[in-house]
C-alpha cells in the first residue's frame, strides 16, 4: 500500500539513489588514484571530483528537505536479486523492494545526469575564461 505522496516519494527515492551514485563516484575516484588507467588522468579525476561535489551538495539539500518533512530511508534486506528499503514519513511506513539490476540502472541514469551537468558547467566556465 502506498502511504507517501508523490513529492515525498520523489524526494526519498532521489536521496536513496543519489547516495548510491555517490558511493560509486567515491569508489571510482579511489580506483583512478590507485591504478592510473589513462595516460593523462588529471582531467578524469577533476571531472569525478566535480561530479562528487555537485552530488554531495544536492544530497545535502535533499537531506535538509527530508528532515523538514520527517522522511527517512532505511535499508532492510538484500539478497542476490532484490534489495528492500523502508520509507517512513510522518509516522507512515512504506516498504519497497527493488530488483538489483533496476537499482543499477537508476544509479547509472543519475551518474549520466551528473556528468552532463558537470560538463555543461565546465564548458560555460571555459567560455567565461576566454
């Protein structure tokens, strides 16, 4: 049964998947620093740091709004196929099960969005410098 309204649901799910995307970004940054897979790593590392900064800033804003609305997201259970989360809002609880490949796809979409935004910011900053 659905207890969260559309706004609460969008806020909580964006926070959840953005948090996962941040974990991926941090992991990738760590790997980039350790392995140096490219001949010139600096632009890739700079892009990942910019993406991490933007994602952290967005998540901070989401967390503030969630606190105001009394929304929490808690991981319940995970197995090979599904992961369960409990969403609570103003005393109401809603359990959602996600198919793990679907989670991966949602995180991938967020990463692509963050990369596009970072690229746009870099392009506009380059124009300002010229």
